[in-house]
C-alpha cells in the first residue's frame, strides 16, 4: 500500500464541509449567486495554502477562481478543473433540501458537481497534512458557466490547460465506478419563428401563429434523430397574451454525436431547415459547441496510471467515452492528457432527486490524492 492509501478521509467530516457548498445555491444565470459560491471556495482554497486569483465574469456570467499551490518546480503541472454553477434555480433548496438518507445524500448540485470539487480540495488538504509532496505543481480552476456550454470561459479553460501537463476533471463518476476518457461532440442552436399577429378571438384566421410554426419545427427536429446523431428541443418561449396570435417564438435545441463528422452533418441539417410556409419565418443560429474528445495514447496512459492506483486501493476502475458534455471536451480535444468523471458517484443529476453515494467521497478522494501524489 502506498502512503496516500492510508490518508484519513472521513465521510462525516467531508459531508459537514460539503453541506455549506450545496446550500449555497448557484444557478448559472445568477451571477451574484455564483459569486457567493466562489467566495466560499476561495476562502477554503486560501486556508489550504493556495494563492487565489479572481477572474472577472463576462457575458452576464459569474466570476471564476484560479488557485495555485506553492511548489518548488515551475514545470507544467496538474490542472484540476470543475464548475460551480448548477442547473437548479434559486429556491430549489426548499424542494430539494440537504438530507442524508442512509447511503445517500441529497441536495441541488451535490452530484453535478460540487461533491467532486469538494473531494478534490479535500485530497489536496489531506496530502498537505500528511506531508506528501506532489511531484508536479497543482492548479485548481473553478468556472461559472459550464451548464450552458461554457460560452464565456472556453478561452480561459483552454489557455489554462495549455500550461499544464495533465487535466483532472471531478465531474460525476459513472455508475460502474468508472471514469471518462472521451466525450461526445455537442452543438447548441437558437431557434426563432415569426408569424403574423391578429386578435385570437375576433380575427383568428388572419393571423399566423409563431408558436404553431415552432411546434411543427420541433417535431421535424426530433424526427432527425438517428443512432449516430441525436436532436432535442429543451427550451421554448412564445407569446405574451392568450387573446393574441403569437408573433414570435424562440427555442433552444441540442445535438449530440459520438463522432465529429456525424455532428458536422447534424449541424448542416439544422442550418438547412426552412419555414413550413411562405407566411411564416424560421431562423436557426448555431450556438456554443463542444468538440468531440476521442482518447489518444497519452490519455489512455493517464487512465492506465489511475487504474493502477485504483487497484492499490482495492477496486477496479473501468473507463469509456460518455455523452453529456463537460469542459473535458475542450482539453481532451486539445490533446492534453485528460481524465474526467473523477468525482462522486450518485444519480439523478439535474432533477429534484439529485444525490450522491456518500461512501464514494472517500474512495474517490483517495484516488484523486493518489493521482496528485504520483503524476
């Protein structure tokens, strides 16, 4: 057994530290709320010995935090990368309060991905307390807009990653205790239909409903889904008064593919969509995109190293590519050895049943510590 295997990670202590993070609600679109979460994380990083820099948010999103830990070496090191924004709107805590129910613990964002961010920080603290020096310098980057595709932080992520030898991403672990060594490509689209207004009661037939046109387009988009490339519409806004035929309707669509060429064909198909008739308009604009990340030899070597550490800790560590984007898409596509899915295990992310398996905090914390100590 190596030194890191004996580090005294404790479930109850970790849960007590994680709870304030989870109870600090931080939905992506509330920059002030995300800022409060960054304040909390910054303080803990400073107490742990890091030099913390606040990176001002832009495009209406919250700030980011970059923390560097002192090290004798100036060579490229290890970047731990996670997001502090969540999909849950303010007030979700009333519906999904912090609670532990046996082997599970519930709360907004606990699984995706505050639990993983917290165990990464705890791994750093445990190594420091034990006097175990890392061979490479360690940097932590917490970002603020991953849940909407990282439109304001991609340049920051890629610039920071380029200065490092390895990237570790504590996004949720897989149900089989696996990690992620690749992710599918993802594209987002902004949709808008325009109709012709009229009074919905007195002159209905003279109007052309933008909502009706969007409904037609949604069916068309859903029917474009194949095994190689999926399409879905997840957000729709239309109309203002029920007694007025809607003039405009907007929506957001998502497409995902395992291969970049399949996504490229999907993007072309979306951009080629046209209105169903001459009396309505339909516009498609491409939004943020996550490139496909396919593991190369360096990525797989990093995985094999982690698998050996897991074996020392007494468990297997399967791996594979995964749907659902992460900021690992960017760094993996850059060719920087990236290991994703290193966070807590659990289930039902983005729902009111979001939870973690509490024992995974210790197992995954020790694995993170082992990676930091041996890379």
